[in-house]
C-alpha cells in the first residue's frame, strides 16, 4: 500500500479535501476525506497552487498528475470530461457520443457523479440536454458558481 497524503484547502466555494499519493492526485472533494491534516508533498502543493490560479481566473487547464481509480467505462467518461474546454458546457449525451457509446447517457451521468477529482476533472461543465443545471456533488449553487466563474474569465480572454 502506498503512502497517502491529504489536506484541507480553503476555496471560494468552501473547503475542498485533496488526497494524493507520492506521484499523483487521487481526489478533490467537497466532502471530508482526511487521512492526516498535517501532511504535505509536492503533488499536494502543485494541486493547491493550480487551484489558487484557477480560482484567480489565471489557470484554465490543470496539469497536476492524476491517478484515476474506477472502471474502464468511468475512466473513459472522466477522460472525456477533461477534454471539455474551459468556459464551455456539454450535455450528458455529448459525452456518451464522445466515448463511442451514444445510448449510455444514464451510465455517463452515474460515472460523472462518481468523479473523484472534482473541479480538476470538470464534471461541473456537464448540464442537462435542455440546458438545465442538473446534479453536482457539491450542490447546484457551487456548479453555477464554477460555470459563471469560467464563463466570465473565458469572455475576458476573448476580448
């Protein structure tokens, strides 16, 4: 078993709980997942620095190394989520098509719900087919905040 590290990170959305091993980020969650509050390592520091830059509107694409634990299907969905450009939204059906399984809309929704690395794997960029905000582990108000935050910064960089 590898050594795990975790920290609580204060964000504009409240506390995020970050977990990693020596080499890669394992989780970012709105729900407490703490192993030892006083641990640190280079991956945690990189993740916190990138989250700081993201919330300041400077960082638009995360580069912190990730280690995904899930089924092959879940990983395919999470990889497709990571390809959604900053400031854009797609619907669950778009993701199902992107992974080559257009009828798997509900399964995509379930995999999206199981995303272990919130914000960095941008599950908040997935909305309902009719444009409605649906489902987000942190709550819809946080999803709305993230989408507005990105939309404003994306528009600023296009002007």
